[in-house]
C-alpha cells in the first residue's frame, strides 16, 4: 500500500481481494469451438466486410480422419474489397450476441492451419509480411457488432511448413485486454495494401480450441493516480482507430471568404503518458452542406465525410511532436488521399505541450505555429478550396492508432477559433463540458470529459475484474463501515479501469481508505409492465404495475440483484415463475442471460389482486416477489 499526499489516502490492495472469489470460478476444461467433423456450423459467416468465404472441405482434416473435415477460407484481393472478415459467433446462430465467453479463463487459442499453395496466388511470405497479416480478434458483447470495436488477440505468422502440411498455431490470450471477459464472437480479419491486389488467398483451418488456464487469473490490484484538470481525451474504446472527439454545435467556423485571418488553436496541457508513440491529437474542419452522410456528430467524420481538413499532432516516444496538415476532397468512406498528395505540410516542435495554431491568412495561404515557435507556410490548391466554401463544423479530439495506446490520453486546456462571425474560446475550467458549445463524437463517450477543479483522484484497478465492481471508501479501517461511492461508470484503460473521485463523491476526512468491491447476487427483482428498475431505492423499482386482464398475455422481467437492488451481471440461473393466482399460466422455466430473463406470454387466470414470485432453480434461496397487480375480467 502506498500513502498519498494529505489528506492521506490509501488504496487498499487487500480489499481488492474481495474480487478474487469470482476468479476462482475459472473452468478447468478446454473450450472446443469447432472441429468441423460434418460441416461448417451456422454460427460462421464471412460477409461482414470484403468477399471472404468459408466452406466445408471433407477431403482435408488436421488429424487425417477420413470421417471428418475442415473449414476452407478464401478471399480475392480486389480493389474496394481488400479487407476481409470471417467470424464465428459463440451464440446459437451467426450474429447471435447473447452468449459471451469469458476469455480470461483461458491461456491461448489453438488453431490448426494448412496453406493452400496450389490455389493461393499470393506467396505465403507476402501474406506474412504485408498488410495486417492474419489478425485474430474477439467481438465484445457491448460492441453490438460495431466492427470498429473489435479487440485484437494478436496477429498470426503462418509457418512456411504450413504450405505442405497441417501446423498448430497458438495465439496467447492476455487476460487484461478490455472486453476479453465478454467475447461473443471470434473474428479473423486481414487488410491488404494496393500492392497486393488481384491475388487469391486460400487456406484450411481445423480444431479451434481455447486452452484452459491451469490456475485462476490473479485478482485485480488497485491504485490511486493524480488528476489533471481540463478536457481529458482518453482512448477508452476498444478500437485502435477510435476517435475520441468533441465537435462544435454550430457550423459558423469556416475560413473561406472571411475578411481577415481565421485561427484554429488547441493548447495541450499534458501529453500522453509514456510519450505519443503514434497517439494523436487532431483538428477536423468539416463542411456541413452535402458532405456528412452521418451528420456533424459522426465519430469517424474524417473517414465518412467527402471533404475534410485534417490537422494531426503526433510524435514518438520522447517529448516533441509534429503537426501534419492534410486535405481530402471528393472521397467519402476513405482517407487514402490524406496520406498521399493530400498532405500539404509538416512542421516539428521540440515542445509538444503548449498552443498549436493553424492560421488561414486567406482562402489558400496557411501558417502553422507550434509551441516552440517553429512554423511553416504553405498554399492550398485553389480548386480544393471551393469544397470548403460555406458552413464548417470543427472536431477536436484524439486517436490511439495502435492497440498499445489504448487507455492513453491527452489533456487540452484551451480551444480557440478566431476571425469567424461567432468566435469560440473555451478553457475547460468548469464542472463539465459546455454542451451549448460542444457535442461528443466518440467511440466511447465516457472517455471524453472535463476533469473539474474539484477532482481529487483517479481510482484505478487492473483486469480481469468483476464487470460490476464497486468503489468503496472509509475514513477509518476499524471504526467506520465501507461506503459505496457514487463514482459513475468506470472508464476503460486497456487492461485497467478507472473512475474519477471528486470532493462531491468522497467523504470529508483527513484520512481516506479506498477499495474495490464486488456485487453479490442475493435476490431476484421482478418487474411487471409499468415498472422500471431503480437500483439503490427501497424497492428497487419505480412506477406502478399496469392493471391486467385475465387470460391476456404480458411480459415479466426477472433480474439478478444484490441487497441494494443493483443488477448483478454474469448470472445464468434457470428461473421458475409462480403466483398466488392458482389459475395463472407461465412460460416454461428459462435461463438468465447475463443476469436477466424476460418471460413473454405470462397471464393470470382469475380476477383479483395477485403477485408473481420468481425462484432460482439452481439456488432456491434466491427469490423475488412482484408488486401486487390488479387483474380485471376479460372483456
């Protein structure tokens, strides 16, 4: 344990062991995904992106079994379809997102693979060294099939001997990856550059299996970190190319036709911890007329917009950064122009913290000033400027650009736009983001926040940990109880989580102890039509049950909760319904999915006032009874 500055704060590592019990539930058996004995299961699909295909080949089997087979994967590297995705849901069918697998219980993914040298026109050496190679990902349940939020397990190098025989490939599983505990699909993904076009890729896979961990994963550790006031842009999503941005509510921020210079400036208060290493801060200038297919709040506006000005600030491992000025015109759903003839200027600054200014002296002449005083001047081609004549909205944000940068952040202390009809100047010194000026355009909005002057600490914990972990505090280790803090949802930091603690949600004391706790499933909450869950309230719900008619079906929702009615996820008990109305009819017993189950088609059989009781078949001590509901005669 480590003492912090006064008032003294202790992050209780011992208390974090409360969560260790959940780790002890680790499976001791392997999880066989597919052996392709008789075909390719319906959970596989290959049409998410690109033209990849997967089919059954009874003539190839990793074990040489004539009564079994394997899956045959092919793709053609044609322009416009040079990203290919083949995926396998862990649910009951393709795109079924309701049956997550906890990958923290396993050490590696086993894949048997054989390269089809006869039908692959792309040499295996090129496949292994270009593009994205063969990427292996999981799809977190919370991503809801957003392809930009896949979590990478790593890339596969296919051994040369795979060109003439089956080889076993092991993909290690890092239990600290964000979302790894809620994997609902396994995904194979590859991108090829233009140099690799007009090739065929073909190979077989077989015997996909998750290898069980011999020992349970370690419990989480906790720590306290200082806060930095200002606009914190945290790479809290799961994608390496996530944009974590704010955008102007108005669009009166264009430079074309302005009577004088127009300046867009950002002040960086704190660079990413450990250096930039490809992490970027950015400014996007987006015309709003006939340009934005997903609207001004698009979280990938630089990709989707037809025309964009992109100013990227990024650097390497040490202090110092460069500003790159890029323009894209007439290219929706792409950005290749930015990285070729669309890059107009780059300027380096030995000092990365400070104010970066982009000054449009007129329609075409631009100056960039850096914090260290270096500058560059350049000209935008006049034929490009026409696409930016009119209303323009501004995005300011950050992007990690690699999985290694997940959880990193950059802090801004000021954004200014001058020389426009309505100048903008925000120093982010308030209690939150000024929503009259700004909206949030982000893969994960929780990671875009203004840290106020009342902020005291970031409380962090490592993964794996219970997804519903709670933050607790006490002012004395022996004479005061642990109190749950109203800290809000945690922010993802790659292999960790954090919550912001402020004077408003911390007890006032000269000493403070912090700990991580786990919600414990203790009872069931039964919700009827007209009611809504309300954790932390005396009954756990709000609203009044809607009166029902006898013999008329309605839905009943049952949730696993703790003593204070907070949902407990990860519970998959089978639930049975009963009633004091002996004529009531209920659907068959059903299993919860992640702590909840909906019974459709329940109905009462008698007039009166009745209740419904839910009971766990797996643990009959876990029960819950509904509010009383009035049942009227069938009309």
